[in-house]
């Protein structure tokens, strides 16, 4: 029945016309994309896409450069919090405790919290997602706040785990949902399926409540459950380009070798030259500088002349890398480190577009999904453990959790022009100093406190920095007589 309806629809579409993209014309006859939902496509191809993306990052220089550029621009030295609590002393205490805790945040001890942000940005770029598990610690562990984060790669949550569980819940791609579609748990493997150094039981599962898991993902479709690699649209071209480069490198290597071939009408007769034998018992002749070798009548020497690639290599590489950079969402110069084709105008245009994408990603993914959840859990743990004295925390929790997140500042393309434009916007009331400082990754109150402390220290030491007060203007002609007249009037004496 459905086949008949589809046939009728195609006939009607062909008769009416309209959108050429929806017709089955000669050019589009072979274009039959899948109508399956993205969850189905990820379940079928997700593990292979992730494995190939990781292989490219390990073995392909362009892929490695792209992901380092992405992580450096998204996170940099860290997206840092700025508490919005009005009590300055309480805010200072919270900020100091947070700075102390960031060094202890990683359960593996490899990096701090901002290093975990960078690793998260890398993982989401490669695999499309990453998981963090809250690990509460005991008071005797000696942490400033008894809480740490454990990073779990996407392979730890199997895509093929789909079943119903008692109580009406369902498990879809390793995530357990309740009757109204809320995430209630994640079913992780106890060990990485590809780690042969872990001697734990293969395939053993553990159920972890959703409140203990932070799922960082960059969703692209409505209803999407699991992530897909940003390399998905560029894997084929990157891999084939890598093979082409290897073949071209081998061709150049062979072309650089000086090879001679001697042809003779009587190959069975020995050559009248200095002969030798190689490891395969083949006849060879050693050539010496300035050597003259007499050949027998009929013999001739030919040199190898491999075909050259011509003038097509550079344009082909450039166009292919442009397509890869568009697929990855990374500017061509950031992908290839090729600055020869860049000038000020097109570099600035590319940077502005790239930074808009980065800012959207910082807010929607890193801040919203990771930073806010970690901050809330950290504040709750600090208040319960007594690391922070926060009166009426239960009632004022929303007020205490209020926080702004400051991404790393952008480096200016033209510092002088951009700084002048910033100052003019502040002077004209189009932007506040708080907003300008936040865009550079600084907290306005902290900056003002530091400025006041610097000025007080300079004054106590008799130092003067910055702009000097303007010198008094030179006395204009006539000012002297006016001053004399004013003095005479005050004293009653004639001028």
C-alpha cells in the first residue's frame, strides 16, 4: 500500500513540477538519502565514525591541528565563574574557595577544572559527546570541597543498549527514561571496551543515577539522544587526501632517486665495467665521480624519467582543505597553518564569523551543560560540608547560585583601532565597563579593587604612572592687567 502511495506521489510530483530537489529526475535518480531518524543513524554508524575520527586525530596533522585550534578558542585558559552575590565579603570567600578547589577537581589528577573544560571541548569535537561523573569524597581525603569529577568517554555508554525495565522505564542507547521522558539513569560499562590493559570483567554494566552524571553534547537534531562527531562531514575527504599525499610523497621519493638502465643486444655477456652483486645476486655497477665507462657496441644508457605532477597539486590541495575546513567549522588558516593566502581584511572577516560560532558554542554547550551544573553541585557540597558559611542556604539557594561565566578574552587583530573603538563606545554610553571587562574574561569588581589597591600603593610610595595632570596653561596677554585691576579694586588702591 505504501509503495503504491509513494508511486502516486512521485507521478503527481513529476506532473506538477515545483521543487526540483524533490523530483526523481535523471540527475537526482541516484540521490536517495535515508529517512531514518538521527538516533537510528548514530546507532548504526556512530562507533565507526568515532573510531575513524580518533584515528585521524592521532595520525593526520590537519585533524590534530583543527581540534587543538577548536579547543584553544573555545576554552583557552578556562571559562571562569564570577559570583553575582551582592555581599562583597561572601563573594570574595566563594571565589577564593573555588580557585583552591579547581586544582583538586580532576579525579585522575592530570589537570585542573579548566583543563577538564579543554578535554571536554576536544571530546565533543571528536566523539560528539562526553560524560562527567560527580565523585563525592570523604572528609578525611583532605580536599577543600569533598567533590571531584571523573571524565568518561562516549564509548563507555553502549549505543546498542535498548530495552524495557521494570516499573515502566525504558533504556534507549544506554540512557534510562521514565514514563514522561525524563532521564533517570545512565547504564555505563565498568571498563572501556577497547582497553585491553584493564582486567575487569568485559561487558559488566553499572547503573548510575542521572543526578550524578553531566552529559555534554552538541545536539543537531530534535530528539537526539547521543552525539555525533564534528568530523563526520569531513572524514572521507581527510582520509583520501591523506592517502593522496602519501602517494605523492612516495612518487617524489622515487623521482629523486638517480637510476640508470643499460640495454645491450647480448645481455648474457658480461659488461666491461666494475661489476658487483647485491643481496639478491643481481648485477650492479658502482659509479664514481669522474668515471668513464666504455660500453660495448650496441649498448646504451637510459635514465629514469618519472612523470611530474604538474601545476595541479597546490590548487587541488587548497580546494580540498577548504571543503574540510567548512565541514569542521574551522577557518582554513587554523586548519592548515597556511597564512600565505591571508590578508588583514579576509582574516578579520573569518575571525569574526568564527568567534560568533565559538561564543554560541561556549554558551549553549560548555557553560550551560557543564559549568553551571558543576557550579551548582560544588556550592551544594561546600555548604553541606561546612566549607562555606552561607546563612539560609536552603531558602536563598537560587540567590547564592547566581553566577556569570567569563570566557577567555579574544586577542585583537588591530589592538590600537579596536581599543579606541572600545573606549569610544564606553564614553558614548553604548557599552559599560563591566560589559567590556567581561568580554575580556575579567570580573569588573575584582578589577576595580585591584586598581584602587594599585593607586593606594603608588601614592604611598610616591609613584606616578599613566597620564600626568595637564600643565597650567600659559598666561594669555591681558591676564596680567586684569589681575592687577582686580587686586587694586580689592585693596582700594588705584591701579
